């Protein structure tokens, strides 16, 4: 069930997606991140519902083209949350890389930050 929420400021309706779904994608976030990380492929025998090669190619391309935008949203959010003036003194490595290495559900975490902060990522289809 997907909740519909009404904004008190602009009075428009917004759908609240559960963490397992990604905006504009038909597959669960775990499958998309698995393809991006190279864990899911057309040779994957664990799932008969794996995406076709063309879909997986588009997802990898989408991630490559949005990588800098994702990093920017993560840096900006960390800067605002931690009230940092000089972010370079704290972040010695990419926040995106750090989150990818630390959490299995890294894509859900990153996209939640982007979309909850009012941002969006380009769809390159």
C-alpha cells in the first residue's frame, strides 16, 4: 500500500514509496543495486525474474550518469545536518563510496536522502 500525502505548503499530493521501491523503477531496490554492484546478472539462477540485459545496461548507465549528483546531494545533506562550514576537513573520501562499502541497502539510503531533501535524479532513457 502506497500512502498519498498532501503538502501543507503547495497543496499538491505526493506518493510515499516504501524503502524497497525506487522512483521510476519497476524492480525492487535490491535488484537494481545488485545489478549496479555486479551481483545480479543474466546468469543469475537464483531468480527467474532477473531483468533483461538491456534493462541492466540502462541501470548501470543511469548510475554512472547520476554518480556526481548523488555525491553532491550526500555532501550537501551531511553539511546541512552537521552544520559544517568546511566540509573538506571532514570528508576525505566520497560519501557515496563510504555508504556503498558500509551498507547492503546503500541505494535505498542514498535515494531516500536525495528525494527527502526535495531533490531528484535525471532519468536517462
